[in-house]
């Protein structure tokens, strides 16, 4: 039996216009690996940094005393071009899905000023009650900030 299914298309770099907001992040000396470029695990840190910085700045997340916290339950990244210290990167953010207690964020990592992403991916947060760690409905303030990040 021959498999005639078409393989999925390889993900492609995204343009800046695909994202609703941007956060600027400086690379650090320790981000580079022995091969002279930013190590793949650093991109996941940038995803978290960009999204949480945006939420905190817009009053949607209180990491110290808020009643809810976001736990990452899924993450993925595709890489298209190398980045290295001392580059400044810009992380584009958009929201692909808003559920009752979960959000799928999509993030593009751009070399500063470049028109297409050097990497892009996603992660899913499930928001839970800080004390019980059980899923909790998204507060209205958070939901409003998330709606502004959805591409229409």
C-alpha cells in the first residue's frame, strides 16, 4: 500500500503584519551556544517574557498577588534564521484562541527591524487558581487584553 497523502507544508517565516503587538528584548551573552547563535531553548523564554510583559504592562496579570496564574501546557517553535548576541529582538504577539480558562498565544521572533520572523511558534496557557491549581475562568480584565491581541 502506497501512502499518497501530501505531507504538511513546512511552516514559513511570518511578516510583522501577522502580529498585533511587539515587545523588545535584548539578547544576552549567555544566550549564545557553542555554535555561535542563540540556543533553541532561549526562544521559549522569549515567548514567555514577551507575553507576560505585555499582560503585566496592560494590567491583566499580577504575578505576585493575582488570584490566577498561567501554566504552560503546550509549546512549539519553528526556526528560520539564526540570531546571536548582541542582537536586539522584537517578539510579535497574537492570540489565536481564547477559551474559558485557556489561551493559545502565537509569537514571532524578529531580528530588530527585519520584515520576517527568524522563528515563530506558540504556547498554550491554562489559567488556574493560585491556591488550588485548578482551572479558573479568565478574569474580564485579562479577557479584554487578549481580545485586543486577536487578529481580525
